[in-house]
C-alpha cells in the first residue's frame, strides 16, 4: 500500500473487499488464517528488521515501558502466529440462525448472524495488535481497517503486508486487511469520520484516545472502557476467601481494567478483616475513609478523588459501609460499570447485589479478574465493553457481528 | 413538573428512578400500565382540553396534515389506552437468561437480560407518542425521559401527568416518566448531551432531527433510519406475484419507511412485465432508466438523484438490470439498509440475494411492507433501526434491554 492513498481511498478499498469476505466460507477464512500464521513465521526476519527500525527511532522518544511494548522478538512473533491459529480453531459466529418462526400468514422469518462489514481499529504502540485484531476481524467475516501508532509504523506495515500476502494466496482480496500508514492526528480524526466506510470502530488505547473518539467519531464505535472495579466484603463473608479474592483482584495484574481499585467492607466485619488483609497484602498502598483509619491508623485518608480513580497500580481505596444498600449506592456513584464483586455467604445479599448493581459483570465469591474473553471461554477478545448498547463485557467474535432478518414468503402482501 | 427544573435536574430525577423501576417485578409493571390505561380514559376530558389549547395555538402555524397528527379525539385517546393494555399483555424481556455455562474451574456464568436504564425519546408533533413510548419503556424496565415538540406541549404535559399519577398509585416513583417541558432548540441539544443520565436516545422524527442527533448527541442512540427499499423482479419471477408485491410494496402506505421506492427488473422479463405493471399501477409516477423508457416511452428519465431518493409518495424509480449481480450492486450503491426484496422462482438466486444484500431485512417473494414490529409478531415497536450495532430492524421490547454477566463462584481466584 503506497502512502499516496488518501484515508478515504483506503476506506473505499476496505468497503469494496467487505462483501467478498462476508460471503467467504468458514473453511476459506480458516485456511487464510493458518496461511498467515505460517507466513508470519517464515518471514519473521522481515518483521524483526522493521521492528528494529522502529526501536531505533523510538529510543530517544519513548519511555522504557513503551519501548518494551514496541519490541517484537522471536517469542512475540511466535505468539502472534499462535494467536492466528487459535482464532482459526474457534467456532465461526457467521451464519448462525439465532431465532426463526412462522407467522400466521405463512411468512417464515429468521434472524441470521452476519459480519458487520468493515471494522476500524485504532491502536497504540503495540505492533502485535496488527495481527491479533486482523485475525479476529477476518474470522468474523469483517475487513480489518487498521490505524496503529506512528512509532510502530514499520513493524505494522511489515506485518500487514505479510497478512495481505497470505490472505490473497488463499483467494481473499488483499484489502481484507488495510493499514492506514498516515499517522498524523488529522488522519486519525478523518479515520473516525469515515461514515459509510467503517461499520464499527474499536479503539485499543488509553483515556486520550477514548476522549478523542467521543469528541470526533462520526462512525459507530464500541468503547473499551475503564474499570473502577469494587470488591464488597459483606458481613457474612468467609474471611479467608475474602482475603484471597481481594488480593487476587488487586494484585494479580494491577495494570488491567478488571483489576479491583476499591474495597468496601461491612462495618460488622471490618475490625476483624482489615488488619488481616493489611498483613497479607503489604505491597498495596491503601487510602481509607475515616472509619478505616480508625482500624488501620497507618493508611492515608482517602479523598473523593481516590474513590473515583482507576489507579492501575498497587493502590486501593477502602471504605467501610453500614449496609449492603450503602455498598450498592457507593458502587452506583463511583463505579464505571465494568466488574463489581461481592464476597458473602448470604444468598439474599448475593441476589440483591447481582440484581441491583448495574455493571457489565457482577461477581459473587470470585475475583474481579475473571471478566475476560479467555476466562469466560470465548477463546479471544478484542476488548471489554463498558457500554450498554450492542455489546457489554468481553468482546469476542460474536460481538463483531450483527443480525439480519431473512423473510421468506410465497407471494404474501400486507392487507 | 415545574418548568423551573433544568434539563440536567430532570435527567438526575430520571436517573434516580431507574434502579427502582429496573428491579420492579413484571406484575408491578403490568398493573401500572393497566392503571395508566384506565386513568387515561377516565381523565380524557383533561387531555382533550389540553389538546384544544395546542390546536388553537397551532392553527395558524402548522399545515393541515400536521394539525391532523396533533389532534387527539375520543378514538385516538382510546387507542392510547388500548396500546398500554397491549404492551401490558406482552412478555417481559427483563430477567431472561439468554445463555449460561460452567467454566472448568467451576465458575458459573450467565447472561441476564436487564433494562438499559433511562431511555430518552425525542419526538415530533404527535402527542400519542408520549403514551406509546412511555408504555414500551416502562414494560422493559426503563425510565421514559420524553422530549416532545413545542406545538404539542399542553397535550404532552397532560398525558405525562396522568401516566405519572397512575404509575405512582401502583407504587412506582412518579419519575419513571419525566417530560422535558422546555422545548427550545438549546434544550434539545442539552438533552442529547446528558452523558451519564440517558442510557439510550431514540429519535422519532424526520431527517432534520436525525441530522441534529448525529451532529450533537453525546449519549448513545439508536436511529430510526430512512428506507430506500427496492423490489427486484428476477427473470424467473411469477409475473402476477411480482405485480402484487410491487403494488403492495409501493402503494399500500407510501409515506412509511418500509414502502418500496425503487423497482429493478431483469432484462429478460422486462418487456413482458413492465407494461402489465404500468397498467395495474396507474397511480404511481415512474422515473425509468433508458432501457425502461424504451419499453415504457411515457415514463420520465430517472436521474441519479431519483434512484437515491426515498420519495415517501406515489413515485418510483425503475431500472432494468442484466443480472442478479447487477441488481445486488445497484442495491449496494443506492440502498439504505432497510428492506430489500426479490421476486424469484430460482432458489439459487433467492439464496444469493438474501446472503449478499446487506440490509436489516431481506425478503423473498413478499412485500417490503412486512418489516414492522407488529407484522414480525413483536406486538409493538418504537421504531425500525437501519444501524448495525445493538439493534437492526424493528425495535421491540427486547431491543430496549441490555445483557449483564452474572458470575457465581465459590472463592475462585485467577491463577
């Protein structure tokens, strides 16, 4: 793909490949994914070479953590290929008939699962997303229209070209993967506004990207939202279970959206529970409300801001509540609608919590960290939605599709 | 509701009523809907009085057709009450468990259907929508936050107050129905931007409203889109069936979105079919391409614009195509993704058409006019979506809900 193509030109190319891919059989899509996995491995030197160029340009510009995310070594390239094979092995959502019925006048109506068309993916400095996102799009019958970061452009171009070569060898149009190589801010905005060419936009990135999409996007999008997740330890909680769940939710991978950020403890158990937890979780810096400070004097006083923050680090806000109602009310106020957990032995409280808390996932007696496509058994995910329309929670292959009504008659007209 | 409440105040009131309504049982919601139907009938004089005020203010401002839409007489008020009873009789979508499975680690995961929360409805000069929309929202567990037109404000206020009285008599908060009485353009824009207070916005109106929502809305929305619907008469079509279907699709109610606007005819049948159709459908003004004009010399020559227009009147663009592929390509170019029909006796062509045409509904051997919540058997609809995300086609009660994952464990943590 030459740089001379405008954003709209590329959009038109993506759009024109969409009907062909939408009607490709599962076999063709799977062969294409396996061929792409093979070609990524056999041309890995090309990818590493391109990545070295990116790394050398980035070394004075990016932080070490970002450099690490940018780096592609042998093992990461193998993971990309393995990811494509794994997606090939997943069931194809396209073609499922989710419902079907016959009307009194004899019309047969069914709802058929079909691809969305063109999925736009905007992502930051992680070149492996080029391959991961393309794999999920192709399997679900959608053209992958990709826009990565400027810092990863050589790596992204190299991976996209290999994918395009592999897919076209298997009979699909090259343009089932289209990479926007222009990486200016203006081109990103133009990308978000390609009405009629992008059927669904999915951002993979932080707050700034999300904000820009909310402000600028004119195409439909699914937001991979933030997670200010809570664990509520109810009065009837088993203390050892609660300690395990809080520690796992908070510390097993603090930088991800399904990590817990806030702990609520019922006042009747707090005096016994909090000191034990603090002892078992010394690595976490707690910010507590006044009641928490009375039990754990060494914690700092939590601000309003602390309760509202997704730390993504080893920090946790802690509040003591007098009732389940107060816990639910706190979560309603501060939660981001991602994952909310209760630890309890009381079935009524478990039922009320799962019913009344409004979030993508409500969890009883387990870690918040399970809200994840892989953990739910979906095999792969392209993100986790905190919005309510279209898709909520882990975005698997099914969430990359839509439904179409197929109506079969024998000459019926409407009276 | 006093006019002194700001748009945001009203949004907060709607939001705070949402959790209570979301957790109301089906019985409570049904009793409330039946009570509202009764109260609308017993206070119908109040509604008629308010409507007379609107009519007297409107008589020098609105066209006759708009005055007719604004008028509420005995029979229209009875229809509103009957609509509420009909919605009460429909199955409640809330509480359905759409899937459930157990993971290898013992976690039990289920997907539970829940209300969206607050549904904002912006509508034009039809006061009956106040009651119709509120009924669908309440039944699906959603607060109805309504914004009607200035011309119908007295009628809308009167209906909303009656609904609020009836619902609160049955134990629901009054604010499960909130009417924004401020009807300036600025207040409409503010309404569309109430992030965090409106979970889903549904417009019921024409192009101008849709355009304003696309430009201004910051809350999620579902568009009730336009329908440039086609009927394709294939070479193998039964001519009498095709004539019935074209006439029904075009003329049974030309002003609605599922009416056909464009006719495509296979060249091998055109010479025989078109003169017969023209004779049977004299009320329709046809604009045809060059090949059509050669068969029907009296039709005017269709412009590019004619093929792209949703006439919503007794006009129809007509094109002759050389193949199914050309018909599909034409529909891909000009269609609006609403309803596309083929008349054919050839199963391969029927399959290809339903597979390759990308629309909310694809129809074989039946009228386009069947794309409708009532006709599909949904009992009621709040619109017809031409978007692909969340809901496509008729919007019934189910489309006014979302899903939530409920995860039940016995202390599981993530390894």
